[in-house]
């Protein structure tokens, strides 16, 4: 298996980086544009394995797609009559967001489709969404294990359902999918959340983006949403924000080293929940400045910071970033209420615990979180579990200590294909990052 060996930075780095557009925002923009009554031009589009799954699916369905990779734009043709599509085959690969969004869109369209995925995606949660779609009138035929890929979407007959129960403990994407696609129905309905987790940052992104496309969702309470009927989505142009999740790895490096990093076009006003990680770094002693070119984070002198006790339920993609920082902090770090990340690209809590243990760090893993005690890092080859965030987060440890090799760095193609190239160029360690077998 290919690996990348990383040697530590010798002086606090100072650099400006540019990260891809947000995958989460782009996938929502692709869905909203596909449901729109006019052509939509997206600016700031990101081309990664995840987003290309969505783009290729829309091409397969017959949409006019005009990507311009040089200028980071994508034109999506206006809505097509999907109810006329018969027996189209869609493979969502390992793209969880595309899997949930496309399934909801096609299940409520009235056409017939065969939906398949990678082996990894076949084990990821889908049941709450599929049950809700069946309740709304979708006909679904499972080829293997019920409520898992692969399956047939064999038509749709709208049912006049007043309220749909939905559990989003495993993924808030279930709710986002129903909110965006549900407005195409002839009858309005309510979505009532039934689990322990209420929707926050990612669903707020969905709501804000729907409003920018001309549709407002009425939120009756933290657990009750009203989805209006027969709404027309439309917007001629939409700009995608830079991916805050990706920016945070560079900000964390600044924090650990006492360096200074600016990420272009990032703002405190970002609607992405991971911007809260920047606020956490500020609480830990970093300085955060809005600059004309983007948001800057400067770490405290020598990177000296205390461990924290933090609920990360609303910016859980940064669990691994904080976990990679924890060995270098003073005192233990406690991460709470992130049990849902066990059902993402990997069982992320187990993966983090295993790899920190491999490095000699004491970790206590619970069902919903981690307790990490700082300690001396020993050399190790870090397994990444086909999970891009494992690779990017644990690269931070390689920038701090000798002997760290990141296995399967190509998994970063999912969202940030040039991550290691940009990291190497940015901190002047290009010669120190090399592939091995």
C-alpha cells in the first residue's frame, strides 16, 4: 500500500492556502439546481470523487452538465421530467451525501431506477430515509439486505401523509434530503424528528440554501419541520463557499506550531458548522483575524495550549482534527456527543482510538466520544480506513513528530485531491513528503 512519510516542520510556518469548495454545499447546490425550473450556473465548484459521483449521475439521468474545471464553474440544465426515465442505473460509489440526496430525489420522481454503491456504502446507514420515502409513496425493491444498497426505485404514488417520523441520530443528511426533495410533492407534510439528535449546522445550511433558491422551510420547533408543497426552485447563479472542514487542518497546524495561516476567501460568517472549530482554537489561545484575502489563525507562542472538554456534535467532522492535536496539549482532551460519526466513511471513533494507540497515546473510547491523554508519540504507519479525514487529520502529527507515515493518502481524492501537495508546498517541506510502498 502506498504511503506518505512526513517529517516535522522546523520553524513555525507562515503561509496562505487555498482549499476546494465545500463538498456539502456543492452537493446541495447540485440537487437544488437539478430540481430548478431554469439553468443554474454554480461558481466555486469542487471536483473530487464525491462531487463527480453526483455530476455523473445527473449526466446519466439526462441533465445538461457543463463543467469548467479551469474556472471552477458548473452549469446545470433546468429540471427534466424524471418520471419518464425508465430503468436508469445509478452508482453512488462511497459518496454518502450523493447517496442520500439522489435516492430521495429519484424516489419521489415517479421514474424507475436501479441504485448501487461501493461495498463501503452498503454498510452505511440508509434505513430511516428509505422508510420515510416508502411512507410518502415510494416503491422500493431491495436486492440484498433490506434498507441497504443495492435496490430498485420502482415508481412513486403520492400518499397524503400529514406527518413523517424521521430519526437522524446516524445522519442529518436524511432530513436535508427530505427537505429539499419534499417541496416537489403536491401535498405539504410535516417531518417529526424522533431520535436523540436534533438537526443543527448542516440542516441550517440546507435551509439557508433553499431560501436562496426561493423556498422557505417553516421550522415549528427543534423537532418539527413543515415542508411546503409544489414549490418552484430557481436561481440563475450560486457561489459555493470554500470548504471550512479542509481549512481547519491548516488552522490546526498553525495552532500547534505557533505559526500563522490564512485560508483564502474563508470568513467568520461562513454558514458551515465547522467554522466553530476556529472559534474553539480562539478559546484555546489562538488569534483569529479577518483579512482581505481570508480568515487568518495565528497559534500561541510555541503552540502551548490546554486540553479541552467539548461537545462537538455540531461540528463533528473536526473530531479527528482535535484528536490529532490532543497528544500535544496540556491535560486531557474530552470529546463528547459524536457517536453518529461511527457510521460515516469509517467508524471514526474506533479508527481514531486505534491509530492514537498505535502512536503510544492513551485513549478511552466510549459510545459517544473520546478521552485523550497527552503523551510521547512513537513512530508508526497510520491506517486511514479509506477515510479522507483520517489521512488529513493525522498528517498534523507527522508535521510535529518524526517517524509518521500516512497510508493510502489517495483517499483524500474524495474531497481534497491536492491536500498533501498543498501541505508540502505551504510549509516548505515538499522534500520531506515522499511516497513509499
